[in-house]
C-alpha cells in the first residue's frame, strides 16, 4: 500500500515553512511605518489569518517579531495592537538619539576596522540608491542600516543595543519625515551628503569631525520632524528646546 504523504509542516496553507511569517511581518511592518495602520489600533489575529491565508502560528510569529522592534504592543488578554506614537515623548526621544549618535560616531572613528567601514559605506550607497529611486520604504531601511552599521563599529555592545533600539523607535518618524519632504530636491541630497561625510570621517578616524557631523545630522532630522508636526498637528509640541546651545 502506498504511503500517505505527510501533512505539511506550515499550517497547511501552501506556504513554505517560515515564508508565511516573513510575508505577514513584511506587510504589517510596511503598513505600520507608512501609518496605514494607525498607532494604537488593535490587530485582529483571525482577520490577519484570513487575509494572508496562513495559520495562526505565522501571524503570531510576525507579531512577536514586530513587538521586538517596538512597532507592536502585546498585552495579556487584549492581544496585539500597533505601538502608540506619543508626540509628547518625541523631544526626549530625539535628544536620546542625538546623544547616542554622537557617542557612537566618536567611538566608531576611534575603533573602526576595515569590515566596519565597508558595511557603513555599503549602507551609505544603499540609501543614495533608494533616494534616486524615490523609494521611501527602501530609504527608511537603508537609513537604519547605515546607523546600525556605525553602531557596530563603536565596539560597545550597550551603546549598540541602545542605538538600535532608538533607531527602531524613530522608524515611523523617519518615514513621515521622508514622505513629507516637500523640499525634496534640497533635503534628500543634504541627507546623502551627511551620510557620505560621516562615513568619510569615520574611515579617516577623525573623531571631532564625526562628532560635529552627528550634531548636524541630528539637527536636520529634528527640524524636519518639527516641521511635519507644525504642519500636521497644530503645533502640539515644541522641539526647539530639546537641545541646548552648545559651545565648541
């Protein structure tokens, strides 16, 4: 008697093992970053199972992965929801981002190795290519890859973990920042130049220049976020006081 085929190990929905989870993760991540799924929105697991034609396991795996990135909140007895985006927290978040990037840039310029420089410059080129293509999703990911690569060059695992967490928490702000760039012909080339200059300073081991560039880069981001909030939320918060005057 011929043997019956073994049942599929992927929930029986026709997806290769692991592919369903990656599909759900990628789709939900894009919707969250683009704010197509609003902050605080409850995520209906049965509806996601039906939409993506997968079992509950890949959906839960995707939600857990998104929660690890700070994009989804998992709460007992309530299930999953899109992580909140509290504008009142933005000044402190951007302040922490700037301080982390300054420390990381300085240490990266001191401790970088050839493989670190190669990764930083590869991410820099990836961002520039995404800008040329006008691909906001790719710009968001490439920007994160750039700063994460610098973090790995700094040689301090606590700063690396802190920096990656902060970068993830700013993903939605970064995406809004990119998509709302009404002065794109001037703004995007400025970001590309910043990235190139930071990569060059780190490669050359120029600690002070790497620090100054981190300040300028953070200021550019802060001003863009402030502009977006002023235009879209009736100036609910003020960002111009989060970084005191610096004397160098």
